[in-house]
């Protein structure tokens, strides 16, 4: 069997012949150790193929070394599954296997924020036709050109372009210019009055559970529906004075309950 140094590369015919011989040895291997040695020799023959195929995906937001690793693992998988005689050559079988694994890796793990599958596939189609259109048109293709080429709408093309940021989204802590300027989160933050009152609403809800239905209805009529004490009295068949006294008693009860909550929380924290 021919020996190749890192500085020499066999021709395609030589590599195919050597590969066939190695697969014959693999089929006749009697021990796991012997099989692993043969597999390693086949892998060494096709490392350059892995590097070349991984290079096709450079510049898409994933480190080159990670792509090469995925391609090499796919090569080993192809060696394990290959059956001599079922393809023109091992290389013809390995190439689609490696390509499929690279695409699957991008689809499943290459995204920090994963968009829907349709956008992932559309993005891949757009990348495939963009270079062809640039050469044919002699200029950068417009969104309309790309949409027509892949059978999509202009809005879908723009949506796919926006989804591409999912590979490497900006950190909220990143600075727009230098370290002395505030991070991106400063420009995205906004006051939320409903959020600021969330704790109060939770505490008030708990306090309201201690009231009976009649008392809660009275609060609803006065503070939600905006009825006057006289209107409430007329609706309930009682005097305005009775309504006023009842409301005062309920509000004092709620105030006392809410005032106890911070003290109880502080006591629990101290005990822990």
C-alpha cells in the first residue's frame, strides 16, 4: 500500500484504489483493534475532503474548527455505514453524508436564537442563489431578484435576512462604540408601570381573599365601577352612612393586612 506524507496527496484514482483495499481489509478484520486501525487509515485519506467541505460553510457565524470537527465525525459515520459496491466510490458516498451532517448541525445547533425551519431553509436557498445572481446580473441582487429566484415573497426574503442574526445576536451588555458608553440594554429598557405595581397587586389580591363576597362587591361598586356612596346605598337598600362606615372598616382591615406583610417578610429573612 502506498504511503503518503502530509506534503503529498494521492490522485483521485490512487485514493479510490487504496480505499477499496482498505475496505477489503476492514471486512476481513478479526478484532476490534484491527478494525479501528483500518478506519483510522481511511480517515487520514479523507481529512482534506472534510476541510474542504467545512470551508464551504465559513463566514456563516460558526467557527471553522467546529465545522471541521463535524465533518470529520460525519466521515467516520460514513465509513461505518459504507457498503462497497453500492456507490461508484466511497468518496461519492461520503460527500452527501458529510454535507448532510453539516447542514443538520447548522439547523440544530448553529443558532443561538433558532428561527422557524422554513426561514432556515429559505436562508440556505438564498445563499445558494445569491452568488449566481451576482455573476449573472453583474451587480448585487435586490430583494426582489432573490425572491423571484427562490419562489418567495420580498417580505419572506427580508424576514430570512433578519433571522440570520440568530447565529450571533448582539449581547445586551455590548457597547455601541466604546467602554465608556452605556450598553445596548440601556437603549432597550423602558419603564413599565404595570410591572412596578405587580408586588402591590399580588399583596392586595391576597388581602382581598380575607373579605367575604358582600364586602368585595362593595369595593367593586365604589372603586371599580365608580359609584357614589349614595348610589351604592340606593342599590343595596341601606343608608349612605352605613355604606360609608362599611367602606371605612374594610379599608382599615386591608391597610392593616398590607402593613403586616413587610414586617412578616423581614422576620422570615432574619430567621433564615
